[in-house]
């Protein structure tokens, strides 16, 4: 049973950067779809970025060019590098994983209900 633990959230001013980490306990090999969601108060949880087992990445339009998802296999950790942060990026960020989503479908079009493993979340607050 894979467990996920996020870290790296915090408060920054607009234009700043943060790196979120998601440490997985248990194997998350090439069969896993992993990614980041976020949820702002009063809004639905939305997919921010996904990393398929093939290494293919996808990003929601609002973060394209500013966020970078990556994974360090040796330490089984997923990262989200967030640059040029904007106030509208303020949200609780969640790491998620699923071994049942095939790589072609491991994109930001995948909904939260398709993921069975979640971290506890880490807060990101961006002030103007």
C-alpha cells in the first residue's frame, strides 16, 4: 500500500518560487500515474500537473510554462517546481497516485475520483 507525504508549501509573494515534494512509501514504478491537484476555498479540486509512467508530463493551461513536475526514482519522490507564482495559485496542494490509470490517460484531464491514493495536502499562499 503506497502512502504519500507532501511537504514544501508556504507563503510567498507574487513572482516567487516554491518546490513541493511528495515522498512515496512503497514502490511507485512505471505502472503508476502520479500528479498534483489543488483546491482553493469554495472551489473544486483541479488537476495541476501529471506524470505518466512513461515520463510524459501534462499541465493545466494556467500553470504551463511556470510549473515543472518531476520524479526522482532513487528516492521515490515526486516534485512540483513552481515559479513565477501568482495569487490565483493560492490553494491546498495534494499529491495523488494511481496504478490503474494507463499512461495515455495520465493527464490533467483525469479527475480526482480516478486516484485512490492521496497525501494530506500542503498549503501554498501567494500574496500580491
